[in-house]
């Protein structure tokens, strides 16, 4: 097979690929390989182009034993690390023996695996603290505090609080799992947002009274309806309003406003906008991009004291994504926070 034929064949391979002959020189490389390893590599010894020992060993073994080999190739693309699986497979073209080397980008798989490991580690950490407390109190009640009615009552209250914390975490984990499973299924039910927000505010009235806060709900004269899942949208607004009351509404007002936008640039269509504004201490802008990550907390100790699991805004994000909407967060230290939900209208 001639050199032009080899180049044409390599260009048809969607991954970076190069062909190395028995003389250990690169016979051909496609444009992907040239972009990854550098230009003008054809004709050079493969060691001068690749320079990673594990990959070099795999290629040398494939050339020597005429058997397939695999390795990892690590590089950096700007700010992000990139991982490739490198396959070195012997090929025979008539009298010519060579090794075809392909680079498959598996960065997304590595990232997904790391996310799963981080998620399990976070869940384990969140459960370990209340479990340790429960075991400690049980041991105390069985030993030093046995028969002490006052201590028993105090410990049982604390144990009930820690058990409730674990229950909330498990509930939110199950809720997140369900929401993620449904994220690609568009909801079809028509939901009246004004009626839904009114119901949510009534449900949260005892919480606002305990916090010394007030809810100020502003609705338009005409009903605004969106295609959605009423239960999930209730979960979104309950979470956002509850957060505003707990973390920013003590002694102040939480304003909830529903408006209709004739053209929402983020959605490229008419939309309903729900804004929830508190008068709290605000959030440092550095934290805002990460607020919807699982288990991310601006103030972990305060969040746990308020009963937070670190999953609420992650659930909110997935529900809004399912509804083809957008979540916007605006805040500054000392100036309160505004959470805005944009949802496409029922048209």
C-alpha cells in the first residue's frame, strides 16, 4: 500500500491515529494525531513524538510480539487535563508489518468516575457524623447515664434530631435520583404558577412566623401557565423560598414576584419569571457558580444547623433543566440574594 493510501485511510479514522513501521518510524499520521503530538511527525522515530514511557512500552511490545497492547496517555489542553486510552494493534499489509496506534479521549469517563467516587465519599461523610453521634449517645445511655432521667431525655432529643437529619439526607438522595431519571422526559401538564406559589407560601407560613420573617407575594392579574410537573415545581419553589427564609429572611421580608416576559433571551421564547429576593447577608460571588453542585455549601456548619443536606439546589437545577428553564442567582455580600427561575410559557 502506498503512502498516499495510508494517509487517506488514517484520515478516515475519527480518533488521532498513526502508523508505526517495523523500523520504529512513523509511516503516517492523521490530522488528529498531528494536532495532539505535533506537526511533521511522519518519518520520525516514534519515541521523539510520544515521550511517555507507558505508551512507548506498549508500542514496543506490540512491535516485538505482534500482539495488541493498551496504555494511558495523559496531556493537558489549556486548563483541563485530558486522558486518552492508547491502543497499539499490529496490522499486516502484504509484506509490510506495522502497528496502528489510536488515541481515544476518555476524559469524560474519568470525570464521571471521579464524580461518582466524590458522591459516595460525600454521602458517607454526611451519614457518618449523625451515625457516630447516635452510637455515642446509645453507648452513654447504656453506661454512665443509665437510669438518669434528665440525661436520657436530653440525649433522646439529640438522637431524634440526628436521626431526622439522616432521614432528610436519604429523602433528598432518593429525590435527586428520581429527578435525574426523569430529566430527559418533558412534562406535559399545564401548571398555574400563581396558584402554585400561593399554595407554597401558605404551606411555609409557620416557618416564616418562627423565623420572624414575612412573605410578600406579587402576582399578575392574569393567570400564567407553563407546561410542567406540578409536584416538581412545588419542590423547586418550596426549596428556594424556604432557603430565603432560613438563610436570609430573619426579621425581614422575602419578596416573591411572578411576571411574564414576552421574550426571554436565555430561552428564545416567551417565558414566566419567578424571582425570590431576600434581605440576608448575601453570598460571595465566588461561590455562586458552584451553588448547584451536590453537597456544596457556602457555610457547612450553618447549613447543617438549619437542617440542610447540601442537595437542595442540585435537585432544583435538575428539575428546572427538565422543564427547559433557567436558574439565575444574583447576590453580593451585605446586599441579599435573588434567585430567578425562567420557565417557557404554555403556548
